[in-house]
């Protein structure tokens, strides 16, 4: 996996988490669902990066 892809995924995950936390602070209805999605997205990103790094599939054919 290219470092650029991993960094972009991590930045996106952080932005989604910040947005979810902001909605929760503002007491937006159903913000818990967005917060849950943000947490699951972060876990998915970490798992994807770990899988791509450990499996040796670094984007090379």
C-alpha cells in the first residue's frame, strides 16, 4: 500500500470522527448513529491498512 493512500484514509477517518463529535456536542438528533458509523469506519480503515501491509499486497501486480 502506498503511504499516500494510507495517510489519506487516516485523515478522512479523523475528519469523520471530528464531524461526528461536533454533531454530538451540538445535541443533533441521531448523532449517535453518525458517531457509531465514524467509529466503525476508523476500525475498518485500521484493519484495511493492517491487511494490506501484512499480506504483502502493496499495490503491485
